[in-house]
C-alpha cells in the first residue's frame, strides 16, 4: 500500500483529480458486472483522494503556523 501511495504522491493535483474521476466512472460501469474490478477502481479513487486530502491538510497546518 505504501508503495502505491508513493506513486500517487508523485502526481500533480490535476492528475489525481483526473484519476479519481476516471476511476469512479469505471467503478460505476463495473457495478453489478465485476465486483473485483469495481473494488480495484474504488481503491484508486480512495488512494487519489487520500493524497489530495493529505496535501490540503498539510497546507492548512503550514498556514496556521505562519499566522
């Protein structure tokens, strides 16, 4: 899991947003047809969103410390 998240951490926010949106659409398309594929795509959404959240949280903490 850590290795996979490190790959996501190397991406820009725009790339992460694209991955999250694309993987969500793929998961919706797989719903009811292939549970394993749906889960894989939902994991990608979660990983991309986790990294974006970590970045925003770090930025807020840095801004708080400066103030």
